[in-house]
C-alpha cells in the first residue's frame, strides 16, 4: 500500500475508532505487530487474540458436535446389525439413537410390519432415476412418509436403499 493510501486508511480509522471493535472478525485478517509499543497496540493484540480464541472455541464446539453425531451413527449401525428385524430397528431404535423425531423404511410393496407402504410411483416421484438421496425442508408430503409423526417433521432426508 502506498504511503498516501496508508495515511488515508489511518485517518479514516482515527475518525471511526469503533470500526474494528464492531467487526471482531476483521482481527483475524490483520497481521499483529511483533512488539508491543504502548497501550493501544496491546489492546489491538488482545482483541486479535480474543477473536482467534472465539474462532477456536467455535471450531472445538463444531468438532464435538460432529464427534457426537459420529458416535450416535455408530450406535445406530450396531443396533441395526444386532437386530433380528432391520425395519423394526430403524423405526423403533434409531429415532432415540440418532436424536431424531422419526425414522422409517418405506416401499411400494405389500404392507409389512415397521414399514410404510407407499402408493405405486411414489419412490420414483420422490427420488427420480439417478438421484439416491434428497434432503428437504418443510416436506409437503410428511403425512404420507411420516404418518402420525408428520406434525413433528420440519426437515427430512430420503435415501434409496438397494434391496
């Protein structure tokens, strides 16, 4: 940056002293001074450190949440492997294990215990050829897929399972 440009930035920051305090995310982009030369620089470095600590806290919280979900998914897979009836494990055990309101297997075949029976063509309509998964917000057909749990459903995930 030219000296003239640097002087203009410095003048603007002097005229707007709360600018950086109101945007702590910018501290992560700044290069801190190598040494402390007075109270103002010490505060600047402290703010940069606080911003970095906050980012690290967010990263750690995200890692813990991801680890928690991985652990829950592992428990759900073990329950599925150990279950004498996979459909029963999905509908009865998975909601609690995965922290979800409802889990179900559904197909267009004859009605069966612990499976939702769908009208012909539903699977193709929901998951067209070449599409094996779908995440949806506010599904309009929640009653069809989730039955009595439909009122609880704000999002769902559909997956085509090969049989």
